[in-house]
């Protein structure tokens, strides 16, 4: 009777080739009771483009993707490729048990900054004043009414 091999890390992937480049998405699932570090590599020829924003615990480099998974954890990953894509665009090339608990794994300041993303608000969320430069609107009642007493005389210096 043959031995049944237990799946350690499950990898499911899909591609979307609506246009060039092809988008490759995947989900990793750690089906074990141990913390694991998983390295996934693309099986395609051609240049690979990583996402613009990094996620905590997921590291992209020129050769592939590496991530740390807690027991039972699932994580989504993705990239874009500019070449022909087969049925299995990604493969697991290495899995290792991570010593210690995930809470003991320390992120570098650069990892934290990448995880937080761009601190600037989106351009369309910043209001543009009506009128020319130097125009300022006020919601203060005194300014709208022309002064505290309604006479049209607001506060003036001098």
C-alpha cells in the first residue's frame, strides 16, 4: 500500500489576460500546524512586474515572492508578466519552518513604511479653491455676515 503525501502548502492560481501584461493572482494556504516561510517563483519566461504596493509579510524580489504564513493562514499574492503564460504560472520552490512565533518575527523600518503606503492623500481628495490664487473662503458667521454686528465691518488690524 502506497503512502499518502500530506499537502503542506496549497497554491491556487489564476490568470487574466485581458490585455498585455497578463495578471497572475494566487492564494497560498498553510495547511499545517507550524509557521512556514514559502518561496514562490513564476514559471513563465519574460519580465515580471510586482505590485506597486507591498503587503506586510510578503516580499517580492527579481526571482519571485516570499511570505511567512501562520498555521491555517491564507494570503493572496499577485504579479504581472509580459510573456506567454501556461497552466501553472507559479510554483512553490521552497518551504521552511520558521523558528519562533510570527509575533517574534521583526519587521524592518523599511517593511513598515512599505506596508503603510504613501502618506499623501489622493490628489482628488484635496479641495481646490474656487477663484484665483489667494482666494480664501470662510465658514465663520462673522465673515459671512460682514462682521459680528452685521454692519459689514469685520475685524481689521490697525
